[in-house]
């Protein structure tokens, strides 16, 4: 949770009582979570340009009175999950907190304006106009996009100065990516040219230059501009890096090609021995597929692509798998809160793209899924280190 997201009590009370404010929404319950998500999306887009958080008061009636809603831990978890279930892209910066306002206990959802608009909920852009939430018009989206940050953009949002639209696989973008990212009825309704569609999804700048994120996701030659944008896989016939190599692969190309190849490598290299000591034949893999798959996706998504020529490295030994992702922990994530639901994104466009392509279901739950899968399979917990990039060792099931 980011404390700076939450306005102070005086500001919250003012917003709660201002029935015409475009920064405040009141919900007496959570029965319509779809509506709350649309409002979160609209606050993140900040069409009026306030630069301040929008607030959803859960437990307040339309006129700002107390709805006497029971604010439980379960309810707070449900509200926290609204912004990270992968339906709002790019992920919004939001905080959920219990507050007592004018003697009424309610849940307060504060949403910061996004640095990477437009933000979409289920492929649609939502905005606030006065006290209501509605779908954005084309001019609304253009106004929102013009407020994107400049020099302090994350690496994958910056433009590749000597590249052009022709350096992107626009057939893949039109055929697959666009239709997964934007709702079909929106595509049919606005009938935009290809260049405007690329700009809307942060794949081109307003001047028509590709972003590094687009080059990574569906560029024709990512290595030309990002030399470390590949995965080096080595399978050793033993426990040491000096042992003979059984197999090695260099996976390069756009991420939409690399990611399925990685999953194929995991499936090929996992062994499934049969336990003959039991009365019933039991087959248990030496590593759970879900755990290695999640760790590899994380390595590709969260690595540093800037100022390094190093690839993601996967060393598969006879007793363990080691994965090294260039770049350390980022932003709010540190050694103490790593894997405990705190998220931040060095590459928000890559994260969004992997969600669009189906490689992320929910944000912030990857490491808990890894821990659960290893435990259920009988493997030891993973061993993380953060000295040179982010490294993890997964040991074989005993």
C-alpha cells in the first residue's frame, strides 16, 4: 500500500460531500464490482487533468450518508483484488484503506492518475465526466494520451529513434494483439487507421516512432536495438557448470514467439518418474510445470532491458534449475516484501502485453503461486538472491 495515495481526512470528507465532484464515487455495497472497476479505470485516466487521486467510498450512499456496510477483512481483500486481476491495463496505482469519516466506517479506494494512459478495463477506455463514468470518445483518448510523461518514461515506453512502423510485425498486431487488447465492438465502432491504433496502445509515439515495448513484444528484430533481449537455456549433464552440456538453446525474436518456446522447453525437460513403492502407481514430476513457467515469465517481464547486454539465463542441472534475470528489484519491491503481494513494474508495457497475450492472469500473485506449486509437488522452497540481478534456484524433488 502506498500511503501517499490516501488523501487526509479533511480532503476525504470534502470529496464525500461534494456530489458533483469528478474525483469521488460512492457505493453503498460491492454488489456491482464491474461498476467499481470502470470507475477505477476512469480515475486512472484522469480526463479532467487534476493530477490528484480519485476516490471510491465503499459504504456510502449516493448522497454521502453512511450505508452501515460491514467492513470485513474479506471485503477489503476483494476490493484490493479489483485492480490487479488483469482486467485493468496497464495496472493502476491504487490503495485500499479503512477510514472513519463523519463517524461512519467505510472502505476508501484511492486511485492515482496513470503515467501511461489510456488505461483500459476489458479493452475499453472509461473516463469521468462530472460525477458519472462513461466510455471515452476518440477525442477523450487523444487528450489523455497527450499527457503521457516524456523524459521520465520507463524504458519500454520510450521511442526507438532509428526505427519505423515497418520494423514491427503489424500483421500480428492487427490479427492477434489488437483484438485481444481492445473490445470487438470498440474496434468496429471507431474504425481507426492502423497507426492510430498503434499509438492508442502505446506501441507508437505521436510522431510515429515505435516504442521499445512494441519492439520487444512484436518487433521483427528486437536484438538490433536491445542486444540482451533473448533467453539463454543450457541443460547440463551433472551438477556443475563445468559438466558436459546435453542441450542448449538461444531463444530470440519477439516475445510472442519466445514465451511459447520457453514453455515448450519446460515441458520437454521435466521428468515424470513413477513411484513403484506405492500400491497404486503414482507419477510425480521432478518439478511442477506451473512453478517453472511462472518464474520464467517473471524473469522476462521484470528484467532490465536497458543498459545491459545480458540475457535471461536458465541453467538446468541434474539436481536443480537456476534462473537469472538481469536487473535487481524495482520500485516499491524490496527483499522484505518480495513475493508478498507488493508489485511494481520496470516494464509496464511488457507486463500489459504479456497479459494481453494470455501469459498473465493476475498481477502480484506469481511468487505465491510458485511457493504453493512447489510445496504441493514435494519440492523445497525456492532460493532467491538479489546480488547480481534476481536469481532463483529451484531444487529437484527428492
